């Protein structure tokens, strides 16, 4: 029998996306998997719709807004209880090419030291265009970048990378039990980079498997992320550097502030103010050790943003947007 895989999907609303994602999962063809849905407080009846349509899923309702990290950790605990050998973390705004799970499991089963692997990820609306095919990481600069192209030499066999996107990743349960789950201080963004760095520090491989492909509806969330992107990007990239960069943390501090303050001098005046204030807010909370969900911004930080924009921000936090999605990091 094939190894047991538990698929974990953290949701907040977006029921149509979830239904499409589940339909593609059920057509994947892998013979031994279960699906766990972690509902981070949906208000559109997502859980009820899934139950009505009798999808073969287990639904866990989070007690509050647990973000990407807490929601997935809740799912990981359930996967352990179910006896999973692998877990497949998947965003609900994705669809799978048939055979993706099998290709990921095959790569892991033939490489004993592989802890995490990920598919090549394409844009849903432009299937020929690649969103994620690898990565680069500089801890002294607190910089994590996507590779948005697939080199011909990497077109078939799995290859090593420093980190993979939490949008879709297969994780060996033995590795997860050794390293631990997500660091919930991140809440959302940079948590997948941190997890991969921790895996590699314990001797596990992190790889991309080009035979596996998914399609990601990137623009549907990225268009609404301006209000929270800078805060989490500044705070969490500095947390990553503090954890892993050693003395390089001090150079990371310079590079992070330089990148984000440079953005504060671009665009319209309202956008410049927002970029500056959220950058400073992220730096402040990092220095004070304030992590988890972003506290309610002060009045000066919300000036010029309407109630709909602020509601979208809170919704994205509940849904749990993975690190690179929130930052739009791509080379």
C-alpha cells in the first residue's frame, strides 16, 4: 500500500475556491490520502457547504484567528492522530495537475533524507507561466526570493533548494516530529522559510519536484495585501534573521529597513505614508518581541483606508497567507 498522506487546507471563506481545490484533489489519483480542512472562522458558510456537498473531508474549526501557522499546526496534530506518514499542506486557492501527490511521494520515498518537497507552481490564470520553481535565500540580507523559471537542466529530476513555498509542500512526518511544527510567532509570512531552514539545520533535504505541478490563483489575494504586507514582511524577516543569521542579524536589519523605506518614497503620498508607518510598526514590534497576529493599527496607520480595505486585511490574516504570497517575492 502507498504511504498515507493527510492533506491539510487552512481556509477562511473563499468557498468556491475551496470546492475547486477539493475537486482537483479528488481527481489526483493517489490511492491513500485523507483531507483535513481547518476553518479559521469563515463567515460565508464554507464548512456547512462542504458538509452539505458531502465532500470526504474532516473539518476542524479553529477557536479563533490562528493564522497560517496556528491553523496548520492544528492540522498537523490531527494528521499525527490519523497516522499520516506524510502531510501535504495546500492553499485552498490552488488546483493540482493529476498525479502531483504521487510524484511528490515518490520523490520522498526514494530519498530517505528528504524532509520537505514541493511541486512547481504555475499561475492559475496563465498556466504556461511559472510562479515558483525554486528559491534563493540570504540570511544576512533577510532576503528570500522565488525563481520564476525552470532551467532545462532541472526539468525532470528533483533538485535541492534552500526553501519552498507553504502554498503547497509535502512534509515527512518523521521530520516534522523531529523539528517541530511552525513557529507561531510568525503568524503568517516567512514561516515556511523558517521551517525549511530548521529542517535543513537538522540534516533534512528540501527539494522541488518538477514532475509535480499545481496552479495558484495568486492575483486574487495579492491585490488586497498592501495594508499588511510591509508590517509582516519587516517584522518576520527580522525574526528569521534573529533566529538564524547570527551576527548577520545586524546587516539584515540594515537591508530590511533600506528595502522598505525605499518603498516609502515611491508612489502616491498616501501610499508612501502607509509604507513608512507599517515599516516602523513592524520594526517596533520586532524590537519589543511582539509577534503573532498584528495588533490593531493605531489611527495614524489606518488614515486613508476605508472599512472594506481593513476588513480584507483581517480576512487575509484569518485565511493564513503563506510567506511568499504575502510579499509577492519573485525574481
